[in-house]
């Protein structure tokens, strides 16, 4: 049995409009889930508006949970608070999959349904580093892979890991690793590392 096919109901224009308007009068009528984030919400949720093609509609929270969607941290569709560790895990998964995009605290808060202030504090408490430090760490690790396994230019690697400014990429890389990307590549290729 396909849980998604059997549980979800059609996204009508009325339901879509309720989501667009954050209409709380529909909160007891349906829940919506976003395929790309794996999160489900009440129609009144003030989180970032999803793309219509990524939305699934469920009659109740139990069905959304059964389809492996997680409750929104902002609107709390199950009435329960999502554990901080689970929420931060969602955020790190999002960063790991989207590190090459422009990621701000506000973007992460919108995507993962929370406030930037709460996200910053909770992420640092759970992970021991800020979201920005985690993003930098992820980007630098991916850059190291590309430096070792490709002959791609430094500027192109910077772009591939989400850093459009090559000078900033080189500076950050040297600050974190102790070598410029080019020095790192030369040392690694010469067997010096």
C-alpha cells in the first residue's frame, strides 16, 4: 500500500488559497506537507510559501506523520514541540544538500519553519557551532574533495561550493586549512599532505 497515495487528498484551489492566505479557519480541515523539506504544517503557518507542485494535502496530522513527514517547528501541527535535536538534524540535512546556494539564517529559518534567533541559539547549543560555521565547514570540505579529485579551477570550485567571490573563498580556505586552495592542491598532488 502506498501511504502517500492512500492518505493524501487533492490540493484544490480553495486549499491552495488557504495556504497562500495563512487562513486559520482551515486549520481543522486539512494539513499540508512539503515534499522537498519533509515537513508538514497547518494552513495558517507563516513559514515560507512552498512551490505548489511540492505540496501534499492530508486530512490529519497522523496521516502526515505516517507518510514520514515531520511536524513544523513554527506552527506545531501535532500540538507537540519538535525536539531540538530533530529540528537541528533537519537543518543540517538541508545545508548538506543545498550548501552551494546562498544560505542565510533567514533562509534556513524559513525553510525549516522557525525564527532566525531561535535557530541560531538552538543550532549552537545542539551542534556546538553556529549555522554559518557549519555552512563554511561543509563548503570547505566539499572544496577539498574537488581540489583533490579534479583539475577544476579555483574560481570554479568556489562557485561550486556556493562562494561567488573567489578572493573570499581563497581567504576563508586559508584561514580554515592553513593553505590557499592552490597550495593545498599542489601539496596533495605532490604527496606532501
